[in-house]
């Protein structure tokens, strides 16, 4: 377990609980084809594949992908920088869900919008997007976390404030679950066509 999770501090406060919740949500989704954006070493993918899911993973770090490949020999792994959205060949509208755990904070708000819209193009009609990350419902909560952890705060990352995200992406239905003062899980349903 990561130190900052053990100590319930930014940035990884409740990281393990969030991973478990992301898995639980995905296991409730019909279908077995998942896309993991920012797959890293594939820890989540390993849990999901053990339960019969097929996983396609995207990451720009070859080192991460090498580890993910070792842990998940059956995963399809794609080297790609998701700050420019997702590759056309995976926008197939047949993934049951797209997950993005502790990775979307690397993108600016504009890049996030492009990525989310591309994620929606990967999904089947019932599909959902599941995001676990440093994230708060309100700006007040984000400011509280930033003040509490001023000594650790990473100014180069862009965390989702769900209230703002709801305004920016009002066509999506969103449900947020808080797991700590600075982190949670957001489930997004794209607009039905
Ligand atoms: C903190 S790790 C999280 C990994 C994994 N999802 C997890 O929950 O353990 C963030 C991952 O996002 C990847 N990443 C960050 N920015 C990226 C980008 N623009 N394009 C592709 N991958 C990126 C990093 O290489 C890293 O593997």
C-alpha cells in the first residue's frame, strides 16, 4: 500500500478503496470488454482479467506497459499519449466501460474534454466511464485539500472539481462518490444517441 494511502493523505488517500470500488462498479456493468486509460502497471487490469474481463490498456510509458504486459499477458496494450484523445481504431462503440484511475489529472481541462468525448466513442450504448482520482465535489473542498496539503500539492496537475465538471459537460449524467477529503470515484454516462 502507498504511504500516502496508509496515512490517508493527498495524493493517494483511499487509493486502495477507490481501486476496489472501481472494480465493483465495473463488475456491475453488462459486458466484458474494458478500456483502461492510463493503465500503468496494470494492477486494476489484473484484478479484472482474473474475473473474466478482457482489457485494452493505453499508456505512453513503455516501462509501465512492459510491467503491465508481464502482469497481464492477455491484455491488448497500446502505446499512446492520451492528451491528444484516443486512437481512432479503438473508437469502436463496443467497450462496456472505460476506466481511468489516477491518470486524468495529467490533462488540462480542454484536453480532458477531448479525452472524455473520445472515451464516449469507444462505448457501447449502455457503456459508462469510471474515473478514480484526486477529485472533490466542490471548489471549497478542493481548496480545503490544497490548504491542508500545501507542502505536497502538485501544481502541475489538474484535478476534477465535480460541480465545475457538471457545468462544463452538462450532457453527461454524473454520479460522484467521495472516498476521502481529496479523492473519489466519478461515474459518467454519455448522452444517449
Ligand atoms: C499514477 S499512474 C496510475 C496507473 C494506474 N491507472 C493505477 O491506477 O495504478 C498514471 C499513469 O498514467 C500514465 N499517463 C500520464 N499521462 C499520460 C498521457 N498523456 N498519455 C498516456 N499515459 C499517460 C502514466 O504513464 C502512468 O502510467
